[in-house]
C-alpha cells in the first residue's frame, strides 16, 4: 500500500490541470485521475450565464484536506490534491479539480469518486447562479450532518 | 464572554453582515447563541431553529459548550463542486 | 441523453492535459474526467528507466475511436477523446490520456473506466521496458479475442 | 494473389521485418498464410499456430478468406495504456 500525501486549497485563480497532475504524480504511480468540475450552461431548465462561488475558505481547506487523507487511507492511493475555485466563473470554467495519483488505476477511480461525493456533502462552499435573464439565486445544496461529519472526520 | 458568529451565503444575506460579535453568559451553548440571534436581529429571525454550525471550523452539535473567542459559523446547505 | 463526439489519435508528441480538457468540454457538460496513464519506475520488482511504446497506429486509432463511440452510446456522455503516445517515454511521462466530458459525473466515471479497460484489451499497442540495469523486454499483454472484438465492434 | 503481412513487437523481432509480401493461391484463408509463414521463414517458425490477426485493420478469425491486396497484421498480446 502506497502512502500518498494530501493537499487542499481554495483559490481565486483559474485551475491549472497540467500543474496539478505534475505535482501529484510520483515515480511509483502508474495512473492519475483528474476530476474537473465545470460550470454548465443550464440548470433545472434555466439558462445559466455565470456562477458566483463563495467559501468558508479556511474550514473548506481543512475539510478537503481531511477528505483527501481519508481517501488515501481507505483506498491506498498515492497523492491526492483538491483545489476549489471561488469568485465569478463563466460557463465552461472549472470550479473544482481533484487529482488522485495511484500505482494502480482501480483505487484511483474509487478514491476520486469518494472525494467528490464527500466534498459535495461536507465542504462549506456555496454558489449563486446568475441567469441569462438577469436574476441570481443560491443553488440548493446538501445540509451537512454534524454528527456524521464528526464521525467521518474521526476515521 | 464574547463569541464570533460567521454567516455565509443565504445566512449572510439574512444577517446583512459576514460576522457579528455576540456576548453570551459563561457556560452558554450553541443553542443559546442560535436563540439569541433569532430573537435579536430582524433578518436572522429567519435562521432555522436547528441550523448546521461549525465551532472553530469543525461541525458541532447544538449542545456544544462555547468558550470566550470561539468562532461559530452558520453553514447553510453546501453546494461545492 | 447527450450525444458527444468521439476522437482518437496516436501521437509521438507529449500529451497536453489542458488542451484535451478544453477540446472535450461543451457548455452542456458539468464535469470532465481525465485518465492519465504514466510510466512507473517499477514493474514486477524490476526498476524501469523508460518505456518504448509502439503501435499499429491506424488500426489503434480506429479501435480507440470505436471504443469511445461505444462508451458514449452506452453511458450517454458528452465528448470522449482518447490519445495514445508512442516512442520513448521516461518515468512519469504520460502514455495515454482519456477525457470524458459529461453533463453528470456518474456517467463520466463509468465511461472512463470502460474506455481504459477496453483499450487495454483491444487496442494494438505494445511496450518494451528498458530496465535501469540495461536490458529491454516486451511487456506481457492481453491477447485480443478475435470473436469478442468483432462482436464488440458491432454494438 | 499477393497479401501484405505486417508484424509488430515480438512478431516483428521474429520476422526481422515490419512487412512481407506473400503470394498465395486464390481462395486462401488466413490459416493458409500462417502455415506458409511458419514453414518458410526461420524466425517466423516461432509464430503461434493460432495467432491473433487483423485483416484490413479488423480482428478476424483464421478462417477468413483473403483477397488480393489485403493487409494481414499479426498482433501479439497488446499492452497499451
């Protein structure tokens, strides 16, 4: 079993896929999997022009780091890097990037999926949709379960 | 004692501020802070009775005891990714 | 269900992750998943210095294109781009990149996994390992099943 | 008729060439080409009796009939990715 390191950040800068891959992959790895979340032009039937992401940045970094560590321990992958962007994003821009490097690919798929699902449940990030017709609206999200999150964090 | 209350997204819109310093009696719990905010502030009357909170950046139940200088964040449903 | 397009290529050039993502993602997509296969420093206990990839390039492109089309039809994803590099690759360099763009992430994970597994079974690419101690050796692979491949191609 | 035989990886090492043009009687099948190669050539004697082949870039069974100008590729176990 490999022992990768976890890295997490919240940033205003555009995400750099090549850089994230280069920083994650070590000589022991045979594969890396990059999850690249992007802003869609449509949500629930409404035409989206842009999204405004905001975060409780310090807590979000701490939560993402913990989720990455959980995934490394659980699936035995190499390094995992999670970066969430905040601020105004246009359609097609990346909001989140998750790189999982791994000696073997099966573990990379499982770990990647784990990180994005947990991120969506537990990480304090919010988004407001700006519709093409002019309004904005907070996007409904997941309500983190205090007890479950504390338990998950203790694993 | 004084605790810092942080508001995000919809809750920030309700509070009309990112942050409020709230004075509470010693031994107060998160639930007491919630009750105070819902009673005191016009906008925050709309805060749920049992909101999700984080104390010092960890999710915490409403029964959690607070200490001087604690940072209590009110976390509306999250929508990252 | 989305109707993405398939693209496949064999190239001598280094793979460009950012370019592949940009070319795959359309405004309808909410996520893209990049599989990034890299040369490991070790295989079966021997220390690897480099790999020499070779391909039956025209047939490999045709097979990869077909696998991408199968995945789009089967999982309802957006565009899928598959690029395999050939020639001499050093440890840490990427040999294969698979990008799956998709309105929803679940389908992207399934389609990505499908493409890499089928690629390893059916696409005429070979690699010779160059060991640090000096020898080279063909890496044992999968024997494509003529009947199965023909059937798969007809889907 | 003449068919083109292509060799890759280990099979290329055996053949000592990327490609050989082989003359076969009309109506010959892939199996006939395999038999001819295994009999004719020093290195290709080591070719498996039932190798995986592609005819005109599609995997094809050994019973496949060949035509003038067909491209028959001998495909050792593949190791892409």
